């Protein structure tokens, strides 16, 4: 790739290291845009610093004084690319999703009950339904009666969340080892990793929905923040 | 190697900051390390919001328009800004308080004023053009770059209108800044650092943001805002109360409905200001035809009642802000307050209580946004090295999915500029157009924002085309859309049709019409502007001194005759600076006469 402005052979993606002019971002992985290896475990702070350092070199506000529309448009493209890349990578789950998508796994992953909760799935469903019904009917007594069940389910859900987190760390570590074995390049998929990552994502989706329903169930409707906020 | 920065051409004039307000606007200019505010002849930095348009073609903005509003309410728009963010329905519901005929309440609001129909964008452009002229005449140099403040609540399309209005007014480079971000920048210029919560509360809007202010970068973490949550909303309640009392006490002339309403609004503002400071106040409405003026006393409790709804709404927005940022009371290093309403003790106490942070000191709430806007201007001019501001979307945007549920494409808090690609297909054979509804996220609701219209797709079997649609939010938060067929790379026509605001085609057409406008060389333009203004003033002074000779003393008549003659000579041959000075002098001596004429005019409906 050459810089569109000075024809220098580019080493960096977003900004030409010779003339300082930002570059249009084409089809590129978010890891390439940020100039980092495709690892899954990143410290949040470190990623943010990398992002901000690059923003300080390619944000369009730096190039307004040029009065050159081509430079401004390139800066917009570079900054958009940088923001889009950082948005994908700044969250571990979205990073994992990206790696799966880049490996050809693009279809929607269905929710799946995590292993530790499978025996409880039916009870969970019954309790939550009872609570939701009590809430919608305004039956405070029935709602109250379910709160102990809900509290014990809460403990189970938290345990499942902890297990899920441990699995994610293991998945990330496994992937990162493959990356370092490939000298920081995009690695071969470790055997069975793809399937495990997908089932992890399915379970995570189940847990997210479960926790949202539980949080709503703990609140009696009157305690919910009152009034519709118009304009947010 | 460092990049060469060479501002060139007329588009390279330094950025000015415009705090565009519903009650008043302030313009700031970079001055040494800091900023100076544009002031009028009385030294006042607030340029009043009213815009007056006479059927004879005269355009007045600021104090001159405000002075006339009681006499010519139908010709004087109280606040051009509030046209950009309110629907025709909302304005029509204000009845006599909004005395202009809405000729088109649709996406692009059109109102009849000064004998013509004009769009909201045109009216704002007229106001901006007046500001630009003042700047150019004052400084004798082009003003072609502006950082304009926007309330958080302005939708991407309201922002587009604001941007376009500034372009139409002759600003060639325009950058927007959200009110709270501007106030945070002003605070940073004084050395403020840390996590800060900023609340801007003025005539019509409440806007608040949480900003992480680091030495090199200021990051907008979350923001909230809404319209009709300001002082104007309280004033309308007071004005309605006054009007009801007047109508209850005496029969009013229906021809003076608009006059009366405007008088009530002006009085309402005085009541609000008085009761913010003291426990009671009394106002008089001296109506023609009534035996004695209507006297009305109000207590502080009245104001507390009128403010309740506005206060509660703002309070809910503050809760929503903390929820969005996943922050709580006490999580902040400082609380920055800007805008006139934050001076009201009741409002201030609520904000302090909700956020539990010390109020940043040494900030003038009225000037904070203008000063911050020019701080961004200095950065854009590369006159200040730091800080870079990373703006983010105040609201999320989403598309209606196949099942009718809305799916987010860009979430609230997304750093801008940003883009998102979505793939569409057809569900009919030979279909060449695709329409999809774009929504914006308001609290937990999705509300329709615009229709996305794709056309000129290659006819194929249903479900076969894969159309990639790229939604882009630029650094000002303005949305645009592009579409292409994935296989062939063929570009489709992609248009946005907002419920309120200009369609993509209208924006393009307006920008094109600006591009073809001939570039006049600046000295000639300046001369023309000064001469036009002098000519306009001369005509009105000559006319007034002839028609209202009876209201002038002999000395005054002599002074006027002398100044008029001087001006006539200068207009033809004088230097720009000479004409400008003569203009200011003539304005100053005409002031008292003008007041007398206006007062006399008011007698037709006031006692």
C-alpha cells in the first residue's frame, strides 16, 4: 500500500508515517486498523491508550486547517475506521464474535441453557413466568411469594455466570496461544475451538436474557423509575 | 515528519464560536490565549434571539428586533432556534404565543413572516448572516469559519439543518459542538481535569453530558437532552396564567391578541427572573380601554409550581444520564453549570443533589458555552495543541427488522465519526426499490426518525440481491447513507427522508446552490455591507424624523439633520471605518427617539 498523498510505501494503516496525511480505510480487520496482533485477551486500558494515540493522529479536527477536502475526507475515513475497529474490539464478547465471524461463522447463534443450569431450566421458567404474571396483574402477594425462589435462582445464575467467565478466559487463552505460535499472525483455528466458542456465545445470550428478567422480577412495578422520559 | 499547516484562501479565516441560544446568542473570538466575546453598542455580550422581518424586506436581529417585538409581534420571531427542533404541531399548540402562520407543518417547517413564506432553515440562516456581518464589519476581516453549539436533543437532521443554515449564512467551514461539551472545554482551558458532569439549561433545552477530561483528550462518555424543558416553558405557563387573568378581567380587542400574548410572554420572563431572587413580585398590564391597569401579584410558591414539570423532567434526564454512563452520585470530580436556568436556586440545588459533586468555580454560566466553542475553534485552527474532543452519539439508532422489532445499528455512546454496514435484500421478484424505517432511541423507546429509501436496484428474483447499506454518522452527529449491490458493486440511489428536517436531495440541492454563488472579494463585500446598513439606518432615521417631528426637541432636530447629512456624504465617499463609526453614532442618537416612537405605538393597545 502506498500513501495517496506522497506515494511513500505505508507501514502503518491509518496515517502515512512520512507526510502525516491520513489514509482511507478499506476492507481491513479491526486488529489491523489498530495495528495490534489478533489476540482475544487485551487489557481495557491498553487498548484504549492505543486507540487514543491513533485518534490524536488521524481525527478530522486535526486537518480542518488544511482546507483540503481530500485530506479531510481521508481523515474522516481513517477515524471512522478507527472508531469502528475500537468499538468491535473494546468488549471481549464482541472481540470473540468478530473472530468467529472472520472465520466464516456468521449466522445467528441461538440461546442455549448453560450446562450447570440445565436441570433447573424448567423451575427457572416457572418462577419467572409466575413473577411476570403477578407483576402484570398487580398481584403483590403472588409476587412476594416468589421472591425467595428468585433469590435462590439468583445464586445459581451467579454461579453460572462465574463458570461462563472462566470458560471465556480459557477460550481466549487457547486462541492467544495459537496467535503467538503463529508469530502474532491470524492463526489456524485450534481443534474444536470454533464449536466451543459458539456454544459459549449461545449460553452467554441465555444468561444475559435470564439476568435481565430476574432484575425486572425483583422490582415491584411501582418501584420502577416512574414516568416516561420524553427526549433522551 | 510534521505536516505543513498552511491555511489558505478566504476559507481560512479563524474559527469563531457561536453559542446559539433560544433566548440569546453569544459569539466568541479567539483572543491571545483566551477568548473575547462580541458585544453590542451597550457592551452587552448577549445578542437577543428575536429576528424581525418587515414586509418591506428589512431584517433585524438581536436587540433591535427585540425592541420591536411588542409592536410587531407577527413580524418578530421570538426564537429562530426553537423552529429547528419543534414540530409544527407543538408550535401551533402555543396559540397566540406563537403568532405566525404555519404554512407547512411538514418535515421542513415553513412559516409566513414579513409577508413571505420562509423555511425554518432560512430563518436561522438570516439570523446567522446578521451575526456574520457584525463580525466582519467590526473586525474588517472575513468571518467564514464557525463552531456552532447544538443542544444534545437536536436529532441528526436538526443538526443537519443547523449546519446548513450556517453555510447559507456564508460560513464556509462549520463544525458543531454540543452545549455540554463546549462548557467542559471552557473548563479544561482553565486547567480543569477529571471526570466531570456538565449541565446546560437555558431557554428551551436541557442538555447534560459526562465527560472524561484528560490532558490530551476529552471523551464524551454519555449525554442526554430534551427540548421544551427550559425557561421558555416556564414563561409560557406564566404567560398563559396572565392571559387568563386579563381575559377574565376585561374584554380584549381580538386584533391585539398577538400583541397581548407577546406582552404577557415578556412580562412572564420578568416574573420568573424576579421570583428566582425574591419571595414576591407584582406586575401591571396597562390595557387600552380598561379603567385601570390589571395588577397581579405572584409569590415564590407560584414559581415553584410552574417549575415543577420542567424540574421533574430534567431530574429524570439526569437519572437517565447516570444510567447510560453506568455512574452514580458522587462519581465526579466536578459539576459544571451553564445556561441561565442553572442560576435558579431550585434548579441548582436539584443538580447538586443528583450528582453529588462540587460545582466548578470561576465559570460564568452565561458565557461558558461560547468560550468553549471558540476553544474548539482554536484547536481546529491548530492554534491550540490540546485537547482533542472525541464526541459520541447521544442516542442510539436502529432499523426495523423483519419481525417488526427494532435492532440497534449504532448505539448511544458510539464514538463519531462512525459507520455501520447492514445487508438488505428484496422480497418481491423484480423489485428495484427498498424502503426501511430508521428509528432513534429515546430512553428505552424506539421512535421513528426517517425513512431510508433505496432505489435503482438491478431487478432480480426475490431475496437474490445483497444490498450493502452503509450508515455513517459524521463527527457532528449528522447521518448519511450509501448503498451498493454486493456482487456487482453497483451504487444504488440511497436517500433519507426524515420526519423533521431536510431530505438528502434537499440538502444536496442547497449545498450545490451555495457552491455556485460567486465569490465576492472581501474589501468590496465589506464596503457593500457597511453601506447597506448605513443606508438602511439612514432611511429609517430620515423617515422617522420626518414623521415623528412632533416627538423631537429643536436641538434634536438640528443634530439629526447634521448627522444625516454627514452620513449621506460618507456613504458615497467615506472609508469603511468612517462609515462604521458614523453608523454607530447615528444608532446611538437615534436610540432615544426610537424608544419614544415605539412607546407611542404601544399606546394603541396599552394604556
